[in-house]
C-alpha cells in the first residue's frame, strides 16, 4: 500500500500541514494551481500579546497566474517587518534561539518567486520536525487534468493506492470519492487533533503558523 497527499505549499504553514506530510509515503506540492488572493499561499498568523496577527508576503499577482508564477514584491520592506514581528513576539520563547538562525537565513535570501520562499521555509521546518517523507512538485508531471481526475492521475503516476485527504469530509466539488474507488484508489481522511501547549501569552490560540509550536515547544512531530 502506498499513500500520497497533495497540498498547496503555503507561507509558514500550520501544524496540520506538516502532519499530513508526515503521514504520507510521498507528498505532492500543488505548485501549479491558480493563485488565491487573500488565501494562505502568501500569509499566515502568529501569536501576539493582543491575540494574533497576519504576516503577509506582498506579491505581484495578476489575473489567472499560477502559484509558481507569482513574484514577490520587494518594493515593500516586508522582510524586516516579518523578522521584527517574529523577534518581538517569540524572542522570549524557550526554543526561539535554537531555531531562529536557520529561519532568519531564509528570510535574508532574496527569492524571486513566492513558491521558492515557501518551499525553502517548509524544507527547514520539515527538518526541524524530523519529517523525512519524500516530496515532489505537481508541475513535474505532465498532467493537465483538474479536480478528482488530477488526483487520480497523480496517484497513478506515483503508483499510489491511497489518497490522504485533508481534515474533515472531502468536498465533492473537488474530490469525488466514487471516482477514486472506481480507479482502485482509497481515501484516508486526516484525523488531526491540534496539541495544546504553553504560548507566550494567556489563552491558547490553535492553528497558527507552525513557528508558534516550534519556538514554544522545540518538539518534533
């Protein structure tokens, strides 16, 4: 049996994203889908004394561009803003100093595209979380199908018989379970329970960027 999962590589993703990678035999980064404005592809949340705040990477986003075609907008001083926000809100976290150097070095590189920035950060976090799952880009396949058919085609390319779907019941608009079963592909639903841990500020907030978990716990997944 071989299980694969497919997901868009967002900016400093939340923990369930890495749990999905960990529990797959191979993981496919869906890098050639249409860019979603105000989505998770170029932003995420971190903990602050007031609750949480967005960190957003400004981009040059034009109509119908794919995620892997999106260029980062460096006319805005977002790098220093993000670094400053992370330092202010996490420098007192127990495991910040153990992990900040490698992440800061990523921010100090000037990536041309959003996808390269996202994948570099994800790679660093995979190592921090001790996740050794093989990953591949969807754009490496010569597949033009969409929706469920694309999932089936990717499963066939990778000789997978199980598709690991995201948390909750699959949206039939994008994932038709009957079609997968007809192609001898089973669906396994992610059953992820977000851990509760000590944050710098009172009242625990789940589903933030996984940097919150890393800086506060220093644990692997």
